[in-house]
C-alpha cells in the first residue's frame, strides 16, 4: 500500500469485549466477568491514553452500579471525557427475532432512560453483533428509540448477500438506519492483531475511505489487551495498512455521512443464521411468551385501577419484572443455546416476572371488582370477566366452581340466560367441585358481570353439531379420518353453507431426523422426515354441548405419545388444536403439519410489531404468533387463506401450501460444531418429557390482511381474567368499558403509566400493512382522538390525567416529538453526535 493510498484510508478500531452473561456458564459467572472486564478496560486507559472502550447492554452497567459504586463512578468519568462509548441502547443483546414487538420497545425505553439518568446521554448506535438474525421491523424501533445507526455481524457474507457492508436498512413503514455488517469477527485473540485486521480488511471494499473493525477478547469477556494495543502502535507505523485510529462506532458512522457516499437501501430482514434457535428449548420460549403476556395485562389493569379506584400503580415492581424478561431475551438464553443449568435460572427469573405481573393484575382487578354493585341473591354467585383487549371479544371461558346443581343456570347482567356446559374439573379427587364452560361477550378493555345460581332458565342448544369425526358450526366444519385420526378436511362456511375446503388429507405430526448442533449451523431446512405419529385409537368425542364440542386423538411414535384435542365453540370461526406431547426422541424434531389446499408461492409470517412475506420453499423461518397462506383455491371463486396461530412457538416452514410448526427439537444442550459428541459420555438432550401448547386454525376469505390475524392471535395468547365474586354494594355498574381502538387492523400495543410523572401512555400499531385512520377512545380518561397511521407504523401518545391538557405524541422513550419530527423521521442522519446527546430525529 502506497503512502498516498494509506493517507486516503482510515480504519476505525473499536476496542470492545463482547460478553455473554449466560452461555456456557450461568449468570453469576457472567456477572463477575463483567466486573473483571470493566476493571481491565479502566486500568488500561491509564496506561494507553489512546484507548477508547465501547460497550453495550445497560444490564451490565446496573450490575456494576449495585456491586461496585466506585468503579461505576470511574466509568461515568470516562464516559464524560469521551474514552468510554455507550452503544446499543438495550438491556442486553437479545435474540432479534423471538421477543415480542413490545419487548423490543421496552429494551430501548428502560435502557435509554437508564443511560440518560446515569450518564447524561443515550446511545445513538444500535449494536447487536452476536445475535443470529435481525427482524425487518428493527429500523423503526431503533429510530424511535433514539438510534440512527446499527452494527451487526450475522448473517455473514456466506449467508446473505448484501450490496455493501454499509447500507441504509429500511423497515416496512419507511424508517431507516445506517447499518454496518462487521467484517470477520467482533472479537480477537489477546495477541498481535495483524492476522485479525488482515481478515477484517479482506471483507471490506478496496476503495473505501472509512472502514471499521472490532478488536478485544470476547464472549467470556476480557476486552483489549496490552498485546493488542502494542500491536496497533506497531502496525500503524509500518505503512502496510490504512491509518489505524482508536475510534467509536458513532465517529465511524458520522464520517460515512460526511463523505457524502451514495449508499444502497436494503428493505429486507437480515437472515438466516442458526435456524435451530427458533425452536431450541421449548421451555424458555413458553415461559417468555407467558411473561410478556402477563406484563401486558398487568399494566393495562393497573393503569385502569389507578383511575377507577385510586389504586397505586406498581411502577417499580413492573419495571423490575420487565428487566427480568429483557435479561432472559439474551440471544443464547432465549435462543436455546446455553447450558442446561442456565435454564433453571431462566425459569426462576421469568417465573418471578410472571408472578409480579400476576399479583399486580390481581390487585388491580380485585380493586375494581370490589367497587361493582353486586346485589345479594340467595344461592347466587357473581362472576366478573375482565377483557384486556381494546376491542370487543367473544370467547369461551372456563371456570372452576363449587357444587353444580341440576337447576343451576347462568345469566348476564340483564338477566338474559347464557348457555354453559359442565366439563371436567381439575379437582378430580374431591367431590364438591365442578368446572363449567360458557361463552362470554365482553366489552372492549372492560368487564362484564355474570351470575350463576339456582332456578335459572337454560337456553336451548344452538347450532353446534358434533359426532365421532366431525365438528361443525355456521362458520367452519372439521372432519377427521376415522382410521388415522388425521384431518380429512376443514371447510370454510358462510351463512350456514359450505364455501371452500381449505385443508385436506395429509396433515400430521411428522418426525424428522435432526443431528445438527444446537444452533443447526449450516442448516436451512429440516427435510429428512422419518415417519409420523400413528393413531393408537379412533377419534373420541369427549364433549358435546351448547357451548363447545371436543374431539380427541391419541397417537404414538417410538417412545413418545401425543394427545390432540380439536375444539370448536358454538360461534367460533376457528378450530383450537390443544396438544399434549410427551416427547422422548433424541436428535429428532417433531413438526405439526397442516396440508392446506392453497398452492401459494409465498406465505406471510408475523414478526415483532409487523409481518413479512417469504417464499414457500420449505426453509425454516422465525415467526411470532401466526403464519398464513392465501391465494386462489381450485373450485372456489376469489381468494382464500388459512392461518395457523400459536401460543408459544416461533419456528415454521411452508412448502407447497403445507404449513409446518416446529413443536420440539432435541439437540444436545450447548452442542456447537465442529465438536463431535464422544461415545461413552452421557449428554443431556433438550425437551425431553411433557409439553403443552395450543394452535388455532383460522380459515378465511381474502388475504391475510383481511383476516384480523393480529387480534385473533392476541386473543389466543391473552385470555380474559375471571373472578368469582361475592355480593356487596358498590358505585360501579355491572359492566364497564374503558378503552377501544378502531379499525380492526389497528391494535393496542401498550397501555401503561408513564415512566416519569403520572400520565397515561398509549401505543397503537398498524398490523395489516395498510394505512388507516385510527380512533383511540378512552372513556375512562375522558379522551378520544384520531390517529393517521401508516402501514406497520408504531405510534405512541401521552395522555395527561387533566382532560384539558392536549394529547401529545412521543417517541418510544416517552419523550415528546418536536413539530419537525412528527411521525416517522426522514432518513437523513444527524451530522455529528460525538457527545451522544439527544436531538430529535
């Protein structure tokens, strides 16, 4: 390299240490390693005045603050003088596919406010160098969380071709961040950096004036070493490399902007790497989904109870619970690739978060319920059902009850009879307990009162029909094969007549050979199907009544057993598929496959706060709560579709119209190629034993965007809460309605009390990919306002308790938007942010 060439090129060197707080070790070891790494970085700064250290993950800083205040003060000083760079703006480096949309929002909300409080600034560069893929909605979430740039490493060049290592990354709503794919590695050895920098430069365009490479010992911590720093001094002086400059990601991105380079736009997700992580360790996936849903309900009802009855809002408790959730979204934890004992920790931490949420919700709804006027009637038990969703919900409710007498009936608040039926109680060993199921018709984000007692009229049975192989109502008909127990057909019905047969023969629980490592490195699909679960007895009609019917199928494969209950409500538009899987296969996976009759070339998948279209080529794909295929159907006019909704799964494939849900994978814990498991060693395999999950089959007319999938998925995942009450006087009516959002493609993302002050924060999200004029109606808070919302846009509003104060829009950090920055910011990036201070995007 000539001196002229060298003079024109700068390599920004980023001293860092990627630290996995959990991976091949448990979190206490990670905790200590963070202390050791931060201490090393601070000490080296005293010896090497050129050293700048870059670190993300707000959780790490909070740990240091709580265990070593003196070190924390040192870090504050180094941040202030520009020697320690805060990046990331999130609690940890999470898996970037599996957390919910609201979880990604909370990473920024909690972490950026922590950084602002402790360091006087927020991170402006998003930073996820180790996670295994990045969902398409992240640019919007990053921009609205104060970050305009993003650093990542995976997928690598061999996994996804990009037009340039640096590019504008654009999400479906139009938001952009300047993204950079790290060359070679995010960490280095502790020795001379010559080899590491050569490998990094080999992946960068030859004529770039500004480039960036990371160095420092990582994964188990360590950071820059003396050998690293001495080698930088030596390499920069011999003239064979670009100028080697100790720098920060912020300075690099600002230099790119200042160069005026015309950069390409990538409007796609950044996939695929380690597709096995979408399904590895079913337990952590289910615990996470439960915790996210519990916290959402707790916030809604705590905010309502504060206004209705003056109940205190448990802000500190809920924030602590969210931190436990966010910490366990770390990519090796939620991705299923950590050691087995780490999941005992995760179970307990997520259990703590869920328990906090459950207590908060219980206090809130009991506070409201005790204020409802419930007149005393002999032998009558009041029942209050709370709907956490900002739209009306009609759904089946199951209720444990005392002795159910032959004359007992159920009525609503007007005295009108409500159909119900007795089902099997959980209290199977004691007399005096019953369980009933009834259909509740609930107001949006509110409650409704029912009463069960003697001498009530029971309505005549409705139009629900069931026999040993068929479930049918006015909307759908499911037929099972009497010999195999598999789905023979699923028919969409309208006005009581058949319209389209959308699922035919071929649905099954398939077993696939899977000898890949925990990550499934270098895998894109699981195609080696060995067989399927075979029915062990004919389908059995377990329940048939005015409210619902249930068909049960038992099957087996090898040493594993599976029970599937197909459930249809009297007025349901979907079939619930409840699965109990007792799994004992090793180095295999099981897929629940639904053979739709729609030969779609593409399918749609829900991603965090959005949806994306992908080819139906059989590749394993990450998703959230639903997958849908839609298109023309032979023998029927128009467009039809089928969605498969789930309550705890994240890994799917679609091929030739067949939707596969990966129910379970059983690799060895934390097995990473190229290591080969040695004979004679006893390894622990994942997901052995019983697990339960629910799928829902929703046939529909039109495309996925016409089917109301976001609301249907939310209803499956967040059930109404039922409270058995007693008679007492009160000032509240028998039914209450507190908030609603319309139209159907706009949903409530969050309703909570603000992080600062006591304003209400309301988040709405467009979910069907089409612009809308939404209406947010908050009768409890005496507010109603319209929202123009773009496709897949997230908008957040702050509502004062004073009805005379105007509703204001905020970013995701709950800071008011300036007039010039309303809505989605333009793609221009700020010119310089070396101090990390905030200015509107």
